[in-house]
């Protein structure tokens, strides 16, 4: 992704020095660790205590690494592209101004308006403080543990969390959260899947608008990332048979398909997953 010349967003906050301390992962094998990580990605629950043998995470001060500094610089520029794209899209398609979110980049553990966060939680958006949270180590996890390498794959993840802010701005997030509270667990999961697939579609709208910054292979990187964090794929990686009634993000095929729909159309109205008969 060509980001040279792109300014760094001012809506970025960096929280340095918070590193999780505690025991090791209790002798878990790779499958066990993937299973625990999958819980975090599916639910947004902080699973650090599970990975650390039940010890709660605490903060330990340390200097930032060059890898973390690069992640911050990259994220700040990607956030700028989302601000420019959604300001234009809102003006043209919604008829009102877009208010960008804050991006909180942290190391290890931090606190959000929605509770504690750690690298094991995975990237998430908190509507309570209208901020997206991203641990610097997630980029490493995305590449080495999830098999989704490439800078545009990482940019897609940031764009996906910003898409949740777009949903919040449009009033969709609040409506879905209200409906989930009244629904059964299975129905609530189904609503969450549609919410997540819509965010994938909105990420595609963003990607279409930054085509001039894309390099060869970037689109496939984003599509691969969408596939690698599909519920069915993550459950298989964790050594489990996929259980559709537990899905909260959609299958690999669904995530890639809705991203492509947003990319092909460039329109918010094309991302109506809640009105779609088939996902």
C-alpha cells in the first residue's frame, strides 16, 4: 500500500509501556492456544487470564520497539485514509458530516470505555468512547498465527474497526445492540454476524476509494485476511468442527463476498446485510 506522502491522523492515541505479566499458557499446545484466541476474536472478551494460567494482566513499563513504532506510523496513515474516504462518502451518500473515531494503539493491556483490553482480545471498536482499539502485536499475530500477511491485510483490519464506527454514526450499531439484548443467544449471534459482514462490506467501500494507493496484490491480501478470520476457518484451526449457531462474524466465504460487494459498488446501500435473504 502506497502511504508515502499521506499525513498521520491526529485522532491517534498511543499508550506505551503496558505489557501483560503473569504465568505462561499453562502448557497449552498450539491447538489449545488457538482455541482460546478464537474465543477472544469471536466475543471480544479479554482471554489473557486463560492464556496466563488465570493470572490477571498487569502493566509493566518497557520501551517501544522499532516494530511497534512502525505499526503506529502505519496505523496513523491508514486512519487518515478512512477519514478522507468516509468524509466524502457521508457528504455524497448520507448528506451530513462524518465524525471520525479515535484510534487507541496500545501495547499489551489497556482500559477502554467497554472494559479491559489486551492483545488476546483482538482489535475492537468501543461505542461507549467511540474509539477503535488495536494492540501493536496484532499485526504479528495476523501474519504468523492467522496466515494473513501483507500491509493491506493490516489496513483492512483497521478499516473494519472504523466501519463499526460508521455503523455507530448511522445508528445501526445501537439498534442491533438493543435487538441483541432482547434475543436468544442463537438469534443474537445471527444479528452479530450480519453486523460484522456489513462492516466487511463497508471496508470494501473504503478499499474502492483508495485504489490509487493500492499496489499489485493488495486486494487479494484483504480478501485473504477476511477468509483467515472467518468463524469456520478459526474453529477448524482450533481443532473444532465448525458450529454455525456459534458464529459471530460469518464464514470465510461470506466475509470475502461482502467485502467484494462493497468494493465493487462503493455504496453504503449495497451493504444492507440485514435486508439480505442470503448472506
